[in-house]
């Protein structure tokens, strides 16, 4: 399936807000995790798929709660989550569409944020849709499969490091978004290291694999650009919109995240330009090598043109060619050949054609 476009054939003709999983199912497992905390305590509970209906009763409104659902493919569970947590059908439709562009939407007393979680395997970027529904005191995260980058945040919560346990769900949402953006930098750095190594290879080698490698890295940077650019626009919208779940005192963290996104985009653009320069350099080297070969061939062809002419004249079938009867005519012809060759080589060297 294309990483740049997800077909929506399954939703054709359906009413807006219909709950349909759109995309490639990446796991059959359903993982449910509820973390609740205050500044002084934290509870971390995992639930089986069959126990989901018992989760809402365990949510303590006096605590900040984070419910993580690795279950986008489980439509029945998604329907229950929509019903209990009062998630607007259009928001849930966007959550289930794995091709959804990163965005932010405000509905009633909740805010939807969609982003892309990227992972690099064998120099290829794998994309996963991650959505957050943020409301007062509660953050619900939706993922396509188990396994994520959020263990850093979980460790901070358990260790009560920094201010994360003393602030609300909006700061937790920021921390998770920050983790995703930091991972963008890690991927940019990993691919960028390979790009930097290409320069010496390009200058010293000329083979088809280099061109293929350049196109491969350009494709991955295109995927990065498509994932990061909408995140920057989304963060700008958060800062410009007052009516969302991000408190004013935490908005300077969003501004910092916006700066990081801008830096990531600039890095992506710089590497894309660098790859374009490498490709031009590679083509120039190939053309120069071809020109050198053509120059040598042209020089040899130019040397043999007069020799071929002389040989052609004396190879004609006319009887009245005086030199044919001369005793030393053959040796004289070879002498003329040698003189012409030496003279042309000297001429080419003086003009730096050879």
C-alpha cells in the first residue's frame, strides 16, 4: 500500500461519521492501558479486550487520566469508546482513517489531534497513525498497533520527573507530541548520516547504485516532509485558537514544539537540496567521464582518417599509379603514416586535446 495515499474505496457512499477502519491492518492484538496520576501517586493498569466496558468506571475525575488504545481495527470497541466518551462521529471517523492528514479539530469540550508516528527500518520509514482526544483531565490516545515511542513519557510519569505529574492532561498531550517530533529528528539524523557519506562515494565512483540510493533517500525525505509540514500548521492553529483544551500557561511549550517542527522541516529541505546537488554532481561526473571517453575515441578516429584516405587511394584498381611500381613505395607509405601520426599527436597535445 502506498505510504503517500490511502484509498477510501470502503467509505464510498457511506454517511459522514460512519465508523470504518480505513488503511492496512497492522496487528490483530488489542491492548488497553489506563494510567491515572496525581502529583503524589500513580496507577498503571492494563486491561483485556473483553474488560473494556469496565474501564470507564475506573476513571477517577480527581486524577489526570491517560487511556491508550491500540485497537483501531476493533470497530466494536471504537463504537463503545465513541459512545461512552462522547466523541463526535466525525472525530471518530478521522481517528479510524489512517491516511488522515495531521490536524487539530475542536468539538464541544474535546479536541482531536492527529499525527504520524514514524519508525525507520532498513532505511525505510514506516508510518503509523496516532490520534489524541483531549478533554478536561482526560487524554485518550488511539494507535494502530502495540509498541510505541511513549515509554519515555511513561517512565517520566512513574519517576515523577519534572512537572509532568503536577500539571493537566494538556501538558501530557504536549509531552506525547514532543516525543513524536523528537523522533522525527532522530530519523532525519539517521538518514542524514547516510546522505553525508554519499559525497565521497559520488566523487570516487560512478555506478548505477549511487543514483538508486539518492532517489531512495529523496523518497524518504519526501515522506518526512509530508508528515511534519501539517504538524507545523496544526501547532500554529493551536496557538492562534483560544477555544481548545490547551491552557494558556502551557502554550509556550507548544511554541517551543513549533520551533522544533520548523527546524525539522528546514533540515529535511536542506537534505533534499543536498541530495539534488549530489545527483547533479553524479550526473556531471558521469557526463565528464563519457566526454573523456568520447574525446579519446575522437582523437584515434581523427588520426586514422588521413591514414584511411591514403590506404584507400592506393587500394584503388587503376593501373596508372606510378608509386605502385616503385621498389620502396610500400616503405615510403609507412613512413608517411608514421609522420602523420606523430604530427597529429603533437598537434593534439599542444592544443590540450589529448
